[in-house]
C-alpha cells in the first residue's frame, strides 16, 4: 500500500499528540507511526522488522502471531552483549508462548532453544522441521505441511537468500489457517522480490553494486555474493562505516574481493575518520591502494572516473554510504 508524504506527516502528528509528556526514541516514534498507518489501511497482514536485537526493540510491544529469526551473529555488542549466546537470547525475546517461532539458520545458539522452551514457544528449526533441496534449475521446500515443488530461485542475489526464503515459507506454513497463500503467489513473490541495498546491481557500466553490509557476518555474505557475479577486470571498494562497528572485521571479511579502496567520511556524528579507515585497510590489506577523499560524493566521482567499462565498483559499509550514492545517482543527469 503506497504511503504519501501527507500520510506520513499525519501519522507523526498522531503519535506526537498521543504521547503527551512521554519521551519516545526515534525508533519508537517511527514504529508507532507505521502501526498507526497499518491500522487504517485495512491490511490482512503486517510485517514488523526488528531494528536492534528483539527483546527490548520497539516492535516487541506487539504480540506477533509468528516470529522469525533469520540468523544470529555479532553486531551492536554494546547493546546486545559480546557473544553469540547473549545476542541469541536478545533476538529470541520476540518469541511468544504457544506461537510459531521460526529459526532459519542451521547454526542455532543454545540460548534461543532454551528461551523458546522456557516460555513454551513452538520452535521450528531449519534442517529439522523445514528445509530446502536445491536442484539445477529450481528448488523445493519441505516442511510440516509437505513440499512445495518447482520453486524459482529468489530474485535477490546471495546464496543465503535461499535460507531466508525457506524461513519465510516456514512462517507461511505456520500461518496457513489464517493467511493462506497460493503456490503461484509464492512463485511470483520469489521472482519479483526487490531489496535495495543488498547486493543491488545498478544498471549501466561500469557495474555498481550497493550493499549496506556493516558487520563481519554481512561482509562475508557480500564477499560470497561478489564471488558469484562473474569476472571483472578490477573491483574497487567505495567504503565508509560508523565508528561503533567492527571495522577491522568487516575489512578482513571482504578484502580479497578488491583491487583498491576509496574511502571518505560519512556525514554523521558517528562516522569513522578517514585516517582510521586508511590505517585499518593498510594493516589488513597492505598490497591494496587506499585513496582518501573528502566526501562520499567526491569518492564516487573519483572511483567512477577511474573505472573502465569492464570494472566493478562496490559501495558498502553503511546505510548512509549507500544512500549517499543513490542520491548522487538520482541527481546526476
């Protein structure tokens, strides 16, 4: 359902009027505005995405009919803890007693299993309760309700997207009685799905790939995706990241895919200094050149002019980095 600027302003005004003297965070305000819009749109289903962790996230104020945890890895450790088990516990906080709780990664922290058992959630695990079989030209899903045959591969790039799709189909199976989805609609969704900023390939040459990867887990997925995109004469990184991220871990995870780096500061209070970016890359990948620019715009201009038609430019490290380049592309004739 399209949402206009006027609709958004009305939602923000409604939240502002209702909150009184109660302070709200940016994410709480935005979540309430979204739900206000959902409540007026006559929706059959609403999907709420957790912003940070789960247990204390703004969306967790709502009792979901089904919860899905795609994966658990190290990120936002200052808020969620310094181990996979600690972060798993925070993510499992979105589970509800007696409700389906889908976990779509093969590796599951014990803390997730324990919390589901403690509250009596209906935990459904990839590889045990549902899964995929990859074939040459298609794939099939299996779960408690049987198999879905002849499924097209997801339009989204990245091998991990098949596991993500399996988690979605497991959720649809769990909700079948209240939200039946036809097989043809599933196939159409897989073919038409679009997610800007995740291995997003922009039209034209040189190839420009956008990815918001900002932790080692996402950077490893980016590296795998880039490795499956075919041959390019050179691959250049346009990279900037916030200073509370594992910068060295991100660089280490993806450095083998690049021939040179172009770095610039993000226009944000938590942006990393270009000197730290340069130093980190120089230590992790000493054989790769690092070019330091004054802004994302100047870095994009420089790398775009340096690349030939057979090269590839990868913009990554932050939503801010990717959004700046999207804005530049939009505003450039």
